[in-house]
C-alpha cells in the first residue's frame, strides 16, 4: 500500500509539474524537465524486458500443469463451461459499454504522444493478415519482435504437448517444467527490483506527458478508472440477475451470504486471500456440497476472474482510442479473446506482473502502445477493490450455477 501511494503521488506530481512547466514556458526550466525524460523511458524499458519471458514461461507452465492434472468428468466439464460462457458474456458487455462511453466522450487522439515518441501507432492489419498472424511462423522471431499474442498461442500448444509426454512421476518433476517455473519466478524478481524505482520512473513519465499533452493524459487515466468501476459494477449486477433468472438460489439469501466474501475481497484486494472465506460462505451459508465447492472455488480463483476480464477490456480499448485506433468488429473479437487468454494465464501473479500479462496480448492485437502500462500500474490500485470484489462475486455465482446445473442433470437422468 505504501508503494501504491508513492506511485500514485508521483503520477499526480509529475503530471502537474509538467503542466506547470509547459504553462510557464521558461527556457531553462523546459530544458531541465526535458533532461529528466530519458529516466522514465529507461524505467519503462526495464519493465518491458521481462514481459516476453514472463508471459511465455507462465502460460506454458500453467497449461501443462492444468492439462496433466485434469481428471475429466461432469463436474469439471460443467465448471469450465460456466467459466467459458461467463467470460464470453463479460467480454461482449464490457466491449459494448466501453465503446459507447468512448464514442460519447472521446479521448484526444494524441494524448499519449509523449509515450510513443515521434512514431505513430501502427495501423491495424486486415482480417486475413491478422488471422494468419495468430499462428507464429517462428516463435523465436515473434518473441524477438514483441508479438505477444502469437507467443501466447504457442505457449498454449507447447504446454498441452508437454502434459502429454510420457514420464515417470508427476509433471512438476520434469526439467523443462522446473526451468519454466524458475524463469517466471526470476522475471518476477526482476519486476520487484524495477518497481523499487517506480516513483521516480512514473514521475518522469508523467512529467513528459504533462509537457506534451497537458491534461490529455489525465483524461485518459480518468476515463480508464471510470470504466474500471463501470464494467465491474455492471458485471457484479449481472451476477445477481443470472442467479435470479436461473433460480440457482434465492436472491436475498445469496446476496446476504456472499457479502462477507465481498467485503474481504475489497479490503484485501486479493481473490487468493479471500478463498477461505468464499469456501466457508459457499458451504455454510449457501449450503453447497463440499466436493463441488472444493473443486469449483479453487478453479475459479485460478481461471475465472470476472472483474479482471471486465476491466481489462476497458484498458485495452482506452489505450487504442488514445492513439487514434478505431478497432473494427474482427479486431474487437480478437482483442476479447486475447484478454481472456491473458486473464487465464495471469493467475496468481502480483501487482504489475498481472497488468503486463493480462493487458499485453490485447494491446498487441489492436496495435496499441505497450508504453501505457506503467501508467495503468500507477492508477489501477484505485479500482482494485471493485475489481477484486467483482471477481469474488463471479466466483460464488459460478459455483452456485454449477451446482444448479448438476442438480438439473441428475434429475433429468432419473426421469
């Protein structure tokens, strides 16, 4: 929390300082401010150098572990089906809401010029080119060029293949799995080191944005935070609607039962820390079977994070609009798929690593600047309580729906 406050304070101070220097238009002051700007870019590059190895190692290891540990059966199939449907609906609704807001209150098309420099944002490729680019011709070249989405696809395939290789003992004993795990942990350690200098780096970045864009960057981040809350509240409300429509539980009882878990989530900003409370709520207050809860809740914490998916759609689209990119229907679908894959692969990562893992594939699909992510890191703490509370609401809704549908199937078989 202390680091979060420092970063947020540095963001505000840097932006205001840049605006003030720009307004004063004093030569030596402008020169001094310009001399500080490379420090911000150096800090951004220090973070970005961990992005490719972190995402590749994380998603490959995670997929291999999940495939090797799967036991099939009706419960797992139903649970994954609920997760999949819910994430599709979340992407669709969040995309619609975000696009409506960004068309009613448009973001200046050059608000992020200081981040991307003189280089203009790359145009979005055509449909054929973008579909072909999903499968990397050369994974090493894709990594070298920072093409995150094709690398995610390669990681998914490689992880599934690793899980199918014959071996003695568990998959975690495999040398390549240990290598992937240690690589991911090493990248997280580098991220921790770089984040020590986060207040300085964010101050310099915000200074440059204030100098070049004035209040434009403030508008970008303000719209982002507002959309974080809007998309999360919308999906939390949808959980209650779904519970009511499906009859999975009495709405009043459901709302009262999950309130302690929501409060814990908002206070801790951690779905993982809230897991024991969710299990207690599901078993003791909602009366769900322990075997269903014991599988569905841990799976939901790992694979299904409603608030994360909802606000990540907004993050990706805000970054695209801030550099003048107007994505078409196909690009919106691919960006939504990228967000879902990023959300699934980013399970359990802390702070800044989550932002990079989840936003990165979607930003790449739309051609939006990766350089905006440090600014997202600086302000995401403001919306984190709402994001986590929404994810926990989604987890408890999902396990309630799973039990409802399992019960219906059992009744149908007996009839």
